[in-house]
């Protein structure tokens, strides 16, 4: 049972948005289209490039460098510079609405992984201002050995430093012994570049959970 070849993984790190709850991005894009706006352009203006860590206002919010209301002003100005008279945060508020329930198959999988003796961690790009709201969605202490929130540590995915920090805080887990799940390809690729096993979570997480269970729970059935 403790044969390392039979069970090479020691830890699993999970993203939050798009894994435990629906990603806001598809609904945001759909709302943009309803208003007759260029959805991909508005996404880029609001959130910056999804697969990079830059000085876009949204990224600075997620690194805890900029209050979210200041970012809102900066992003509205970015939109106005392209003749888009819109407050993307209104769209975002609509789309983020009432998701207060986590996806139970994902939660059940985390419990199973913990029961099998692996460490679990949450690694989220997030905003200080919505801390209480998102944390209320999950029983964090029951599910995870550690929670790394970008806005608290001042680093965000896909910067390699935040993956190293998360592995360190789980007790110095080697990257090659860890699995990482996220709904953004850039974040998964960054984890894989460090030697972690990456799993991309699609809008329906079922396939990702099958892959995860096969990697860590196969011997347990
Ligand atoms: Mg996500």
C-alpha cells in the first residue's frame, strides 16, 4: 500500500473558480453578447490576458496591490478608450449572482483523496474584497490542509512562485509528487512546466474527476 511506485502522488492542489463553482467567464461573455458587445474584447479589457500574470488592474487586484473599486475605475477607462461605454463590473455582478453551493462531486472527490491519505490544498487567484463571500462556499478546514489566496500572498497564477509556495506550505512536497487542477489552460501549463501533473477542468468537471480518481485512488477502488 505504501509502495511509492503504486502511489506516486502525495498532494493535490485545486483551483477554486471553475472547479468548485462555475467559472464566471462564460456567463460574462454571454452577457456581453446580449448587449451587442465584442465579448472577447471585453473579456480581455476586464480581466487582462487569462494565461499571463501582468500589471493589468485585475491582476493587481488578485495580487492584493489594488483595491477592487480602483480597478473598476481603471477598467472602465480602458473600455472608454476603445469607445465601449460599459461598466464590466455590473456584468460581473450579474453573472456571479447566487452561486452559493459548491459542486458536490468535486467536494466528494476531495474527501476521498484526503481519506486515502494525500494532502490537499486550495490555490486560488482571488480578491481580498470578496474573501468572505467565496470562503463561505466551502468548508475549507474540512477539505484542505492549506489555502493559498493570491491576494493574501501577493503572487498569482501563473507565476511559478505561487506554485512553489503552495507546495512548500504543504510540507515541502516535490512538484513531481503533486497534481494540480484548474479551468484555465495557462495555469495548468505553468504547473506542468514545474513538473506537476496538470488536469484541465472543463465546464463539466466529470472527466477531470475521473482522471484524478484514476491517478490517486485506483488502488483503493
Ligand atoms: Mg479558475
